[in-house]
């Protein structure tokens, strides 16, 4: 058995054990999903940019790249082609298309 302490704004009648467990699981689902990918593959935690606007722009770009990667991976027919290194290699050969995509010149990356 494990004791876990939680801080919540729920009233006592709303904060039963089942509801608190559900909320904790939702939090960790998000943390282990998007945030883990951003930390590991995009190096978000290692980034030392401290200017608020620059940090926001980099965060938006990281999330856009993650979203594009997920869409690209779904389009790949073979599982071994769905890796981050394969995505990086493919996009590095198409840097002009990537720049146009980021600046709004292309509706969607294809291929």
C-alpha cells in the first residue's frame, strides 16, 4: 500500500477516493504522453532559452513538429519506417518544404 497526498479544490463530498484516483491517472496520462515525448525526443527540459517569447515560440514549434511526426508516422506502411530518426532524415532532405510549412505556405507535409 502507498500513501499519496493530493491538493485539490474539490469539496470533501466531491473528493472521494475514486474521483481522486481518476484525476491522478488523468494527470499522469498527460505527463507520460505528450510531456514525456517533448522531454525525450525534443529535449525540452535541456533547453536553456529563458526569454519568455522565445521559450513560447520554441514550445509551439516543438508541439507542431510532434503533431506532424504523429501524422507522418500514421501514414507509413511499415512499422520500422515510423521512427523519429526516419522522420528527421526525411524532413532534413526537404528543409525548404518544412520552412514553407512553418510559415504557412503549405497546407500539409506529404510523403
